[in-house]
C-alpha cells in the first residue's frame, strides 16, 4: 500500500467521523429547539425570554454551519495536498540524499559512514512499522464499523 492510499484512507475515516459528529450535533440541536418551543407556549415566559431563546438557537445554528464549512474546506485542502506528489517527492529526495552520502564511501570516515547506514536502516524500519500500524488500525476500524452496522437492535416485546 503506498503513501497516497494510506493518507486517503485516513482522510476518508476522519471525514466520516466528522459527518457522524455533525449528525449528532444537529440531532441535539433539534431536540433543544423542541424543548425551547415548549417554553414559548408557557404563560410565564416573557417576550424577552422568548427573544433570547430564538437568538441563542440562531447563533448555535450559525456556529454549527460555520464549523462544518471550515472543516469541509480543510479536508478538501488536505485531499488536494495528498493528491499531489509532494509526499512522494519528499521521500524520494530523502532517499537520494542518503544514497548520495553512502555512494561517497571513499571520502567519508568509517564511523560517519556507519552512522549513515544505521540512520538509513532506522528510516526504512520506521516507514515499514508506520505502514503496518496504519494497516492494522484501518483493519480494526473496518471491523468496528462492520460489527456496529450489522448488530441487531433490541426491541421491546409487547405483552
């Protein structure tokens, strides 16, 4: 699995999490509006109180909409960055630098050459470990979503 695919999976997961979060927020907002609407009909509620509740409800709606818009724009920018070859180019240039240093073995003292080879091995090992970690994480997330989407819902039995 290459870097682009890994980043794409991470972005997709984060995007879905954001959508779920906003769905919950909107559901809570609708419930709060229903409660506020109940208070509108009470005779003890003043016009100032009603106006305050309408103002707070409108401000909350605007805040949620603005936050959602900002997050979606951020994810679009992140996807555009990941679709470009910036990460791949960076990794390739880093590898070329290591190879250039290692190719000049005649000029490099033995201890520095050994350090560069060790650094190269650590870099490669770190990349592989990170790739395995991301693969395992994505696999576990798929298992969680599969288990939650197929789990039966409990229903009350009527007598």
